[in-house]
């Protein structure tokens, strides 16, 4: 990850996990690393007080940068989505509690081969694609992300903090996999995009009266 992007990331990087593809991670996995990660994640969650965020306006030029970058990412959407989810679950193992199909998987290669995980990766990437395609339609963006937020609050009971962590991992992976496209301008535009997603999703949590917000128990 480039130095200019580091300040936007809130997720810790697991031991040896410096690339998004699972098969490149296996050889450097440290025994007991997942336990240390869980402890680090728990401490971070206990120390961090989340606040409601107000997203910055994305300019027309930044929208164009986001859409151009995303067109290259989405051309390989399933593999990129799987890489994002694997890193997310490795860095934040407690997130797997919400997924009964692969909650007990610890091996990144096993996750990579999971049809359920691939299906969820396509769903995540599809939702982001809808937002990116409709950046000029604020009502559509708000509607799509409100549906995502309400479903995860009411049906899946997912702590909203995980959206911040997931979008952080998403930007980290994309910045690595598409480094040539991630100029400083692209970094700034995608940071605003991340904030936009998190703001709308957590607004939906607030609307339905999510009692656990703003703190999260990890």
C-alpha cells in the first residue's frame, strides 16, 4: 500500500499478509497469528469510539476518476471481491460470525474455494457497482445504500463498524492490485467514496434505531 493511502486505512495488516491473493499468503502464515489478530482487533474496538461521519462532496472530476478506475476493477469483479473478503476475514476474524457457511474457515485457500464466499463477493461488488454507476444520482445512491444498511441492521444484525473496516480493506486491495491507476487524485476520490458508502449505510442504522451504535463490541 502506498504511503499516501496509509492514513485512510484503519485495518491492521495481518502477519505476512501483504498481498490480496490467498495463495500468496499461505506460505508466510505464522502459527497463532489469528489469535493475536483477534486480540489486536478487540483492543482496537474497545479503544475506538466511532462517530457519525459526514461525507465530503465528490466533485465531477472525482466521480470520473472513480468510475474509470472501477471499470477496470469490475472487469475482474469476482476475483477482486474474493481477495477483499479474504483479507477482511483474515484481518478481522470476528466478522465471520455473521456467515454460517464459512464462519469456521481459517485457511485462506479454503475461503478462496468456497462457493458461498464467491457468491457473497459478487453480491458486494455488484452493490458497489450500482453506487459507482449512479454517482450522479444522489437519490439512487442513498436508496441503494439505505437498503444495504437496513438489511444488515435488521436481518443480519451486523455491527456497523464492519462497514468501515470492509471499505478500508476494499481500498487497500484495489490500491495494490491496480497501483498504476491509483494516482494521488484517485486516492483522494476513493477516500471520499469510502466515506460516502459508510455515511449512508450508518445513517440507515440510525434510522432503524440501532441501539449498539456508536460503539462496537468486537
